C-alpha cells in the first residue's frame, strides 16, 4: 500500500526531507521522498525564481499570440489562393477528356504518394539490413554504449491498460538501466498506479517519490539534495549494468522508480522525468505512454538504430492499435496508422526528418534533450508535447529516424465523438506550430519542407475542390472528384496490401469517406480554435462517450453538402445522361 501525503504528520513537514520505509518493506530500498509545499515557500516568494515557474510570462503569452496568428494567416492565405487557382484549373479541365487526370489535386497527390512509397521501401530495406545486428547470432554480442532509461508518464489510466503497459516494460529485452514512471497526480485516486507498479515488480525493486508540487517549481539545490541524491543512492553505482540485450526468457534486472507529483499535465510530467534522468547521468531516454504495450524487441532495435549514427538525435517505431476490432472507427484508425508510420514516417526517415516522434514509442539522446529541455517546457506552443520535442531536436541539426522493426500497440477511441476530439487535438498541435516550423525547416531538408507544406495545403485544397465542384452544376465534375479520391486511396491500399501482406489494408479506400465527412470539418474547427489551449481529453479511468457538442461542426458541414446537392438540380439526371 502506497502511503499518501495525508499520512504524514504536520510536525514532519518542517524537515527538509522525509524518508520513510513503508510497512512491510523493512530492509528494502523502497523509500518515500516527500517534498511539501511548505518547503517551497521560499521559492514562491522569491521574485528571482519566477523564470522557473510554470506560470507563463507576458513575453511568452505575446509570442504565443504572434505564432498563433501567423499560423492562422498562413492557412487562411493558402485557402484563398488555392480556392482561386482551383476554380481556374477545374474550369479549364472540365472541357477536356479525362479531366480528373489534369487537375492539380490528382497530379500532385498521386505524384506525392508514388515518391513517398519509393522512399519508404528504400528505408525499409536499410532498416532490415541494420536490424540483423540484434537478431540471430549477433544478438548475444550486441552491447549498448550508454545507460538507457525507460520513461512512462500517465494520468489516471485505465487500470488494465496500465498494468499491461508495465508488464510489457518488464518483459522488454532491451538494455534498460532504470524504469521511471511519473504519475501526473498525487491524490488518493492516483495511488493505484503506484500500487500496480509494486505488484508487478515487487517491493525490493521499487522506489516511490511523492512531490506536493511540480518538479519545475523546485530549484536546483533542493532538487538535487532531496530527489536526485536519494535516487542515485538507491540505484547504486551502476556496475551491474552491462548494456547487453537480455536473453530470451531471462529475468529483468533493472530497478523501478515511481514519482507522483501535483497534477499539471503531460508536459509537466515529462519534464519531471527528463530532468531527473538527465541529472542521474542517463545517456538515452526511451519514452512511452501509460496505455502502450511495448514489443519485446522494440528497445533493442531502436537503440541499435540510434547508435548507428552519432548525428541521430531520436528514433521512433511502428505503432499499431490493440483495440482495432472494437468498432468501425478504431478499425479504420488502425488502417490509417499503418500508412502514417510505414509510409509517411518511413519516407521521412530516409532523409532523417521524421517530424513527429509519437508519444507511445520514442528514443532520444539525453544530451540533446538537455539542450532543448528549458525551451521545450516553456514553449508558447501549447499543444503536442511529443511533436514539439521532435521539432526541437531537428532544429539542433540532428536527424530523426524510423524503424518498422520496433513495434508497440496503443489504444484508439472506439466511438466517433472521442475520435473527433483526438483528431482536433492533433490538428491543433500541427497548425499551432506551423509558424515556428516554417522559420527553419527549409534550411534543413527540402523533403521536410515539402511534407509540411503539403500537410498544410492538402486538406483545404480538398475542401475547396468539394465546395466548388458541388456547386458547379456539372455532373461530370462531381463524378470526377469521387473517382479521383477513391482511385488514389484504392491505389495506396493495393500497394500497401502487397507490401505488408495484410488484407485489411484494402479497406483504406473507406478512409476517404471518413476524411470527407468528418475530418474536414474537424480540421477547419481546429484551425479556427487555435486560441483554445485546453487539451480536450481526460483520464481513461472514467471514460465517457464524449460531449455531443463536438458533432456541431460535422452537422454544419453535412448541411453544406446537402444544400449543394439540392441546389445542383442536374447532378443525378445529368450524370445518368452523361453515362
């Protein structure tokens, strides 16, 4: 049983630090370090320490407003230009046979996908060749050249999901030195996550820390004395760490550290873990989420890739969905995931410019995180902690790679409203950082610049095309648009099925309808609401079906489509006559 902060007596709070061996754990290394708010009063009152507090300064708020407005201006400007150009393109091409081939949407999109596929295949070949070092006979001789920490952050996660996550970490064969779990909350309702860790790893291998505040509010002196020092003593000198991959069937030999701090959000929890691991002298930090199930060889493949080139700053792997068969939404999400990682990120990896290391599976060099940690934590970009951390690493001149050999599974929303909320959050993450990204990406790599611009333009190009075509009173143009989008998706689905030998990817063509009906209004609303910095999701301990208010933009978009069909009186009869 984990002792909560209320179990400590008031007279004990005056001490600079409290170390208490919990009942039933006498003689073990399991210790509580309880840092209270009372002992942080000097920091709160010291104006010179204002820069280390989470509270945003006026300058940061101004910068956020500038970046947000710049992002919105870029997107709206692109929409206007695309709208004007698209009218001309469609007007000219409608008079020609096979007009859809001549439209910019068809040519650009198909060309992009063909090159993306070729780049992804080349990257797959290179990763397969490199992955042989941690497979077969070479596996036993592999040795990591630094200490690796596995970092997990979570907030009131579904108990079953979290237990499976911890078990997968225990069964990971990679060279782990320490497992650090940060629970974003220190109240009674958060204690079950720490208890789960103890149940899985045992009392003798676990150490628990409780903070009554966030790590960013603790100055370096107190932090190193009251947190870093006892953790360092608990871990020892590290002489038992060999850096080798654990043999199949072998028992885990690393220690576990759990930190429960004041609830502040994912970024604060990540900062807490990274700050501690850097101070402990960790060389590599692998990050994952509390609902993720790691593949047994995921870390081995990722560390092998990271150490293959000293300029690689981060690597990521293939993410799949473990509840894909629960609903049509999660099924199509699983299909989309395959393309997002095995096509898009794989193609970016060939050039070393993967621009988003996803939260469920990422490995970073601690030296690079040290350089960007402060700017990342206090960044005016309020969304997408993982995306922004990746961008910060790329801005250092480092490369970011992807390997399909490192695998994990994670949870996906199974109902439509939760899925819309998730997509809104991800879209906000992308567009809120657009102004920051375009300032430097063109200096690093042309392909990264192209991908960013394509991702910006494409959804609004499709939106403009749909509206123009729908209100054009031309049945040929409507048929052209439908054939165009379904054909491109079918082409991608066929190629993906041949490469992966997974027949379910053939259903990817259905994603085009999901995109048109639901993703388009979601992206529009996300861009219009960049000023709203709320995360948009809650814990999974008490999962709801979502607020129906999120369906309002979808309903309005449906109205636009229906009005366009009704006003286009020649749509169906004209199409029949044309055929």
